[in-house]
C-alpha cells in the first residue's frame, strides 16, 4: 500500500461508504449555495422585508414540525429507505429548478418562493430521516465517531467553499440562476446513492402508539431528554439569528454578496479544524464533556455579530472570528452528539426517534424564524440579534443535571433490541480512559460484505 493510501481513512476504502460520503459531500455544497442564494433572492430580487424573511424561513422549516413524527413512523414500517432518499433528491432538484425558470420568464414571486421552500423542506425531512438508518447500515458502531467526523469534515469543507461559490455565482449570474448549482448537486447525490445497496434493518411492525413511540422513548431516557431540550433551545434562538443575519449584514453592516460569502466561507475554516480534532477531543475528555463544550463553543462566539460595528475591516474581523469559533464548536457538537444518539437508539425505533428529534428540536426552528421576523420588525435587527445570541448560550444548562456530562465513551446500549416498556435504564458512564468497547457491528447477521 502506498504512503498516500495508508493515510486514507478505513471507511473511505469501502466503496459503498465512499459513494455515500461523496453523495453527502456534494449535496452539502449545494445546501450552502442555497443558504446564501435563497435569502438574497428574497432581499435583492423580491425586496423582502424582515417579516417576509421570517415567513420564508418558516415555510422552509415548518415541515420539520408538521411531518417529522408521521414520516418517521411511515419510514420505520418500510424497507428500501435508500430508494426513498433517491426519489427525494430528484424531486428537490425539480423544485429548485423551478425558481431560475420562473425568474427567466419574469414570473418569480414571493408566493412561489414560499411554496418551493416548504416543499423542499418536506422532502428534506423524508431524506434526513431515511439517512439516519442508512448511516448505521454502512458504519459499524465502533466507527460512529470516525464516520461522523468524515461527514462533518465534508460539511466544514462545504462551509468553506459553498458560501464563497454562492456569493460569486450570485454576482455573476443573479441570485435565482445561482440555484442551478444546487439542483445539480441533488441530481449528483441521487446518482451516487443509486450505486450502493447496503442491507438495511427490517421494517418494524406497527402497533398501538406506533407514531409517537420514538418520542415517548426519548422523553423517558434522561440523557436523550436533556439533549432534546438543549438542542431545541439552540434551534429556536439560532433561527432567530439566521433569519435576520443576511438582512442585517447587507443593510446595517452594508456587506455586499461577495464580502458576505467570503465572511461565511472563511469563518468556516474553523469547521475543518473542529472536524479534524473532534476524535481526539472525545478521546481526551470523553463524549459527554465534548457535547457540553460543543454547545457552548457553538453559541457563545455569535455574540460578536451584534457587537460588530465601526470600520469595515473591524466589522469583517469580528464576523470572521465569530464564524471561525462557532464553526469549531458546531463540529465538536454535531460529531459527538450524533455519535451518542446513534449509539443509544434501538434499530427498531431509529426512524421514529429521528422523526421525534426533528419534530421537537427542528420544530422550534419555524417558531424561532417567526419570532425573529416579528421582533426584528418591532425592535430592530441588532437588538433582536442580541436576544437571539444571548438566549442560545443558555442551552447547555439543560445538560448539567443529566447523565451526559459523566459519559466518557459511547455506552453499550441495546442498539439492536426492541424497546422495552417503562423507563429505560441510564447507561453506566464509563470511567475516564475506558475504550469505546468491543467491536460490534449493527445487524451483523444481515449485513452484506461491503465491496472494497
């Protein structure tokens, strides 16, 4: 094996995971292009105000609140989740393509933007809930942190390249035409997912209380309950922040599309660093303390954004620092919390628990978007950003009395067992320095040997 090949992570040597990871990576770049292009379509082309920006973000996120529980239950009762993900990719590509087409025909309206945002959000719920099952079908438990590090490393790379590319495309092509790139990423993702065939967990038979069973299981589990509460707090206040950030940066701070893209892209270098060191941080201080560090590190630096003022170089420097530090914290949080949730969740409840997580946590996003738009109109943009960033920093308080801070390694939860009635016991926190535990593949008996 060459020196270069020896440095390739083990998971990327498996063809199925490599194609899955590539599909995710391409799609994440498209998401970042849309993250800057869609609000700029509303602000620059359709002249949306703060209230209309809040409605746009609400339309995008409302499906997570309305659909996550029933979609999670529907998916747990189905086989072929990968095929559902491919269909969701193709439908999102068609929806996104409708925006540049309408713009070219001079027929683009806020109503269409709202409708497309809602429909894309609905198919994103479908895709993401299926994705939770596909991940554990491809990655053994002892590689959860490594797998999440690779996926979040791609996410950090998307943070670096996507906004810059998006800002450049907006300047060169106009904001609606920049969305052509996002549509192409959906098509690429679908093509790559069509070329893998992992053995997925069998569908779970429906029973009484089937739809809400994942939510009830999570609320009985002290660690999961605390993480749901902390994440919900972050989602609410962070969406207040993001609903107004582009409007605030372009109107009050007077940043152009190119400069805004550079700020977001350059600040996301912190995400690359966070993704690269997350495994070592987890090994050094434990999975639970890393989750706490991630929550605090993600939220506190954003206080620098409403603080920004003065000369243009000072404003840009403060925004870059906020993005850099927040991205480090976000990667630590997503990698550690995603790995813990994947380890704790029984296979029979995986889609329903993912749906419950989206309903409870992501469901706070449209509420935060509405609150951000309303408060931005009444109080002004900067005061609302102070409220949003200060409120988000309180999220980790939910975790302090829970078992999470004491967890040092991924607990040996009953990943393959059916849920039991009554409260689930809290996994015993491993002592400092304990390893993750014996290697144990998910659904080992049913798993196909992955192509090398």
